[in-house]
C-alpha cells in the first residue's frame, strides 16, 4: 500500500472533488494547522445539493471526526458549525477525539428576525470550538467593531438589535451567518460569512499555515484563507458547488493580480498614473 497519502504539494490550495469520507483518508497525519467545517447537520433539511438526512450524517460523522483528528497537528484548533437541534450528538462525537473548549454563538439573519421574540426559534449560529490535545494560544487580533462591519449593510436597520458582546477578549462584534438574503448573492443555501471565517483563521493560525475544510460548499473557507494569506485544502462532493467554488477562487485571484499590477504600475510610472 505505497503512496496512499497525497503529498501536501499535490493538494495545497485546491478544492478536491469527491467524498470527504474517502479523500480524508489520503491526507497525511498531523499535516494541517486548523480545521473549519460546516458539515451536513443531519436535521433532514431538504436540499437539492447534498444529503442531510440523520441516517447519512450520523453513520459517517465519527469516521469524519476520527480522520480530522488524525490529520490535525497537535495543538491545532477545530471550528465546527452546528445547529442546536443536533448539538448534543455532535458534541459527544467531538469529545471522543478532541478537547472540547467552548460553544461560540453568532447571531444570524433568520428570514424572520423577530422569531426569537415570538417562539424562541433559533436565531444564532453555533460553532463548537475544540483542539487536539492542549490547544495552542489564540493570536491576538483586532475584530471589526459592530458599527464598522455593518454600517453599510442595508439589512441592519437597527444596529442595537445585533450587538453581541464578548467581554475580556473580543470587544463588541457582530457577524451574521449569510443566508439567502446575503450581501454577496449567495450561490449556496448555507453560505457562511467569509469575514467570520477569516477571523477564526487569523485567531488560530499564522501566515502560510494550512486550513482544511472538507465540506467546502461555495468555497468560503478557501477565500477567507487566501485573504488571510494562509494555505487551504478543500473537499466538496457536489460537482456544481465544486465548480462554483473554483470560479470564486479564480475570480478572487484575478482581482488580486489586477490590484498588484496596478500597484506596480504606480510604482514604476508614478507621474503618468497619478
Ligand atoms: C453546509 S454546506 C457548506 C457551506 C459552506 N460553508 C459555504 O460557506 O458555502 C455542506 C457542504 O458539504 C458538502 N458535502 C456533504 N457531504 C459531503 C461529503 N461526504 N464529502 C464532501 N462534501 C460533502 C455538500 O455538498 C455541501 O456543499
């Protein structure tokens, strides 16, 4: 069984097309610095894109978690997006392998933002934060203050509605989960906010380190990694999503190239370009 593992050069900064259950087995042990996943939750949510049935998800999740544990470097962090409905089940799985640290909560824009006032419906996105062994320290980074982050967002009619305070460390922040009514026109029903993912990446890794997302969807983690100057490894089994996430990455890289060329131009022709 030689060469069962990919070499890292082979898969770095790519989204691999296929089933995470198989592909994860081929990623070398202790090779990535951080994992960010937003898996199918197993809540029987009807989607044309992927299988979110309880049967499918909970017959696979321990396999996924075992492989992810093997692949993560000791001390590395994992962020796992999860709904309250299946929280207990996922937590039990996480604790079989990882050191569970805390549950983070971020407000979301539900279709009806007053749902909570009416019937205690969910209006938060939960993220399990855990690490492999004794976790490395979080980096000290600046969070974008609420007012800055959302001042241009048309949906934010009353900023006070969305203020979320993390005492001692984070300051005042607000990050919404991007639903269908997204700032970017979402291509995926579960597309997450790249700014939030970028903050996780900056907290848990340094430049040039590697972030893994084996349920890549529209490629949010890949984009956030590039923005944070980190490397990524992505996996996505839906061909259409895989192709859309690749387009998103190419578009971002082209934009960066144009910005770079413009800055070179200014440097070499400061008078003509002013
Ligand atoms: C909740 S969505 C992720 C959305 C993503 N965070 C984003 O911002 O676009 C889960 C994704 O996992 C993919 N998926 C489900 N099962 C998978 C598997 N076994 N292997 C790889 N991808 C899978 C689905 O096709 C779907 O796009």
